[in-house]
């Protein structure tokens, strides 16, 4: 896991240099067919990448997008009319039977189908009309790290291609990622706060919300700490009641409108005396119990590609501090075959 986290700047650079032209070509071909709706299909870590794509599609393009419920097709046998719809299936391995079956059914139902995977020879790539390779290289650790950020960048470039953008906001990501990953000592110190934690709450809004969900997943699958992720708005609609002065809360405060929308939530959390750790700007970290300051001035829509990096490292360091092996979480397999 540590080695694969360290590879992420190189993977991001590879996508920008080698993958971007093909992603743009596919995006332009799909844009010419003018899809009226986008259905995003994924499981696990890739589901969080798909949620990020939903924000991009709706904010950058004004194109309605939704996350699929695959069991409607695979368990219930439902058939939808997907004429003029784009179905994007995101999967690291491209091998899960339900992803393959639902994508095949979508294509038969009239959809434009696009697979985003780390395996160009996968069954999912074979049944899809279009395929984007995220070029992350083999990922051996069970917790997905470099494939997640690769999916985020590939999806960002795809949406930029759909809208005819220049993707300039992503140019500095490899260099900035190197800087974040070089600050492992800060994360190791931060991890000591959670060595004996019985639960964690993570929250964000807007583009940062998929980061909160992915960080919670990483913490649960590596350290086995129950980690609950909430949109800041949803946190106020009930779950805030479980937060008290000994509750650890991690807030991802994106620089931009999402972070602005989260401010009332942060005020409420401070008012309840929560142990609040912030991943965000220096100014936001200064108002929290602790945190990790990210580079400023980056476009809001690409910040999630950096935001997740200290949280991946945090999951790793918390797991080590608790005497467990982050490379081999119990009861998990690299390719999860759901039906």
C-alpha cells in the first residue's frame, strides 16, 4: 500500500501525458451523440469515483446524472429504456459479474456504454462500446489507492472533453501530489489521535463529499475502525446528535463553494466540542483541533485528487499504529465478485 501510494504522482503524470488524447477523442465522439442523461455504475472505491463524476457532470455540464442500482437488473431482471443515455461503469478490475451484466443489459437497452477500468482486457471493457484505461499499472495491495486517484483524473479529463474544456486545472497535480506525499511525518503524528478510536465521523460537501466517503472506506477496510461518512447537510439532519466532546470528526473543507457551504456544519461541530480535524486550507486548519493543510489556489473540481492523499496515508498509519497489516485486510479479496 505504501509503495502504491507513492506511485500516484507518476500515475497522474502518465494519464496527462499518455492517456489524455485518447480520453478526449472518446469524449468528443460521445458528446456528438448528445446523451440526455448519465447513469454511473460502480462498487466500492470506484463508486466514490463515480460520485465525483456525478458532481462534475451536473456542475460543469448541467447534465443530469445518477448512481445506478445494479440489483434492479441483476436480481430483479428489470429492463430500462436507456435510449440516448450514457452509462459509465467504473471498475478497477473490470471483472465483477454484476458490473459486466448490468453494462451488457444497458447496451442492449439502447445506452451508450463507457467502461473506465485499469484493465483494458477485462470482461467489462469487452462488453462496453467505449473504454478508458486509467493506466495505473498493477495494484497488488487490497486497499485501492493509485487506481482511485487515476479514476478521478480520468473522469475529470473525460468531462472536460465532453464540454470542450482544456483541462488546464489538472496540469500541476503530479507536482502537487509529490509535495503532499512527502509530508508523511505530519500524517504519522496525526494518526496517533486515532490509535484507540472506537469510531470516526467524516464529513464534507460538494466535490469533497466523495473524498469523505472514500476516506471512511479506507479507514474501515484497513484499521477496522467504524467510520461514518456524511454530507455536511445530512449530518445536521439527525446524526449530529451522536457527536460529543470526545467524538473525533474529520472534515474535508474544499476551497470553494463546497467549503463555504460546510462552514455552518463546522460551527455546529465546534459548538459541540468535537475533536475536529480539518483537511483543507491553512486558514481552515488553524481553526480546528488539528489538520493537514493542502496547497491553495487549485480549481475546486480537481481538489479531490489531492484531498484523498493525506487520508490514504492516515488510514495506513492508523492501521500500523494499531498493530495491523494494511496490505492484507481480513476477509477481503482484490477482485470482489458481486452478482
